[in-house]
């Protein structure tokens, strides 16, 4: 089964994550099927960049989201709707 989960990158004590579609039997940092976005928790305001259309396409094919990626999708949607409403005023 294909899972959409995080893959760790970055230096020691400076994590950076990539959102990937990967076979669930592969190790955390194993070879991914496709890169779907990034997550950087380090800056003042975390940076979440997701390719939502491609993630939704994988889910339509039967892939499952990890809990963390599901949370990141919610947070990025909330941030996008918040910035859109603040930009309109």
C-alpha cells in the first residue's frame, strides 16, 4: 500500500521534511515514488508547501495519509484561507 508521509532531511538538530508518496514497507528515508511538498518547522512561522492536486490524485488511487500529513494539510488550508481573508481587507 502507498502511504503519503514525511521523509526527514536537513542537518543534525535542524530538521527539514519532504512530503512523499512511498510504499509503506520502505524505511522512513527510503526511495520515494513521488515528492509532494515540503515542511520546514524551524523558522519563526513554519513553512508548509504542499502540491494538493497531486496528493488528492494519490488518495484517489488508494494512498493513505499519515496523521502528520493530514494535520499539515489542515494547517496549510487554514493558513491559506486566513491569508486570503486578511489580503481582501
